[in-house]
């Protein structure tokens, strides 16, 4: 395994701009479906098919409430800049890169990287025990950070690259992504259930409205289809949040310096795990506003891995963090009763997710 290498920006394909445009095709498709569903529901269903004014008003108010939350969280997931690695702390200076390139063997490279990372708050290692280093970005990778070949950068707490939002899902937008899944599911269920009576009227030949009636039929089918595909993804990500585990870490356990691989290495108990992503202000849990703890560079870890962390990088044992984003120190948090939440999901649904997400995960250049 080579630890080093030069990355020439000029060597990127000339059709990079075309590639960037292609990234937006799935997003454009989703936006087109949302736009059409708005027309089908508001115009065809509420104004042309619903005769009661009171029923129309209730349907429209609820529809716009779910629609607003769905679009807000979708917008935040797409347009929140991904968390990238601060070069000042983590970038390896050219002289050190030169040393790495000239090192006689892998052991010598490992020693150079270990010396450079001595003061950095990194406890994750590669499978060979080396400090994790990105050859393309030429910096040490913070814990839970991975290089995304689509975005072309290392992404903090990378979960996966999602083509449906045209963006990486990581530290800065993971909460927004989960809310997007949740509100998209709520929106689809609401549209499917509230259009069901009119859908049934169509099959009984009682629905009037000419060709416009077909919009209501398709609306029900498409909303139900999206709801079915979203429910499993949403439940899976809630399950990952309760374990403080990313999709990539679910495929391959992070390796801790001195203690080896541990899928639960970042798990702090279900409530604390949830608060790592959603924060501790309940009123903001359901709004797509950033409330996650930390700065994406350093994470609290289980006590058995703590001895691998530089002694200056965390506070004294027993201290509990209540602030968001101090960016410097992360205390050890008290372990809560850790129930094995794997039993919440059946084997079939886990397998389904692994198949669903594998294509996304395959774009990570170096999982460690
Ligand atoms: Zn990178
Ligand atoms: Zn990406």
C-alpha cells in the first residue's frame, strides 16, 4: 500500500464541468416530480375535485405545512457546504511530503506521519496501524473523515455521497438529511392517504374532471411508491444515529490506535448519540437548523480508546459537554445503558439498506 503520492489538479478530466452538471440531473428529476405533485394536489385535487370549502382549506393548510418543511430540509441538505479539513492544522507541508515520497519503506512513512500527527487529535488509524493520510489532498485525515471522489475533497464525518441531493452527506448536513428523509416520508404519506378517497372514486367511475383525473391517480401511485422506498432508508438512518455510526462505519468499523477496530467506538448511549447530531435544544430538533455538537474534527470516544488520544486534547474525566462547537476539547461522556438496537431492525431490512447504499459507498476512495 502506498501512503504517498502527488496529486496534480491539472490531471483532472477536462470534462469536469460536464460532470458537475450531470450531478444535478437526479436533483432536477426530484424537483420536477415535486413541482408536478404540487400542481396535481393543489389544482387538480383540491380545486377541481374537492367540493367542500372546509375540507379544501384543511387539506391545503396541512399540505403546505408538510411541503414547506420538506423543501426547507431538502434545500439545507443540498446547499449546506460540506465540512472540509482545515489546512492550517492538518495539511502536510511540502518538505514533509517530500520526505514521505523519499522514504525507504512503509514503516519509515508511518513514522513520518505519526510524528507529524503527534499533536493532532486523531485516534483513527488505517488497517496497517498508520495515521490516515489523504494522498490527493495531502493532509492527515481527522477521525471519521473520508475522501469523496465525486466531490474531490475529504469530507468531515462523511456518511455517503448522495446523488439525490447532489452533495456529500457529512458532519455539516447529516441532521438536515435525516429531517429531509423524515419530512419527505411524511409528505408522501400525507399526499397518498388524503388522495386515497378520490383515487377510489376514480375506480368506481364517480370522479369527475376529464383528463385531469389521471393526475390524481398518478399522484397516489407515485406518493405511495416514494413512501415505501423512503421508510426503510429513514428507519435505517435513525438506527445509525442511535448508535453514533455513519453508513461507512457500518460497512467497516473504524480502527482505533492501540485498540483496533470497534464499530461502537464513538457510541455514547442512545440519548447522547442522538444529541451529537440533533443537539440538546428540543425545540430545534425538528427544524433544519444546525445544532450538532462539535466541529467535525474531534469526537468523544469510548473510555477504552481514550489512552490513544493526545493528553492535551480532552478535558478531565467526568466532565459533561453542554456547549455546541467549542472546537477544541471534547470530554469523555458517561456511558448510558447501551441496549443493542440492532434488534430494532430485522435482518432483511438491514440487507436491503446495504444493497441500497453500497453504490454510494463505493465512491469513497479510501475507507480508512
Ligand atoms: Zn482527500
Ligand atoms: Zn461527495
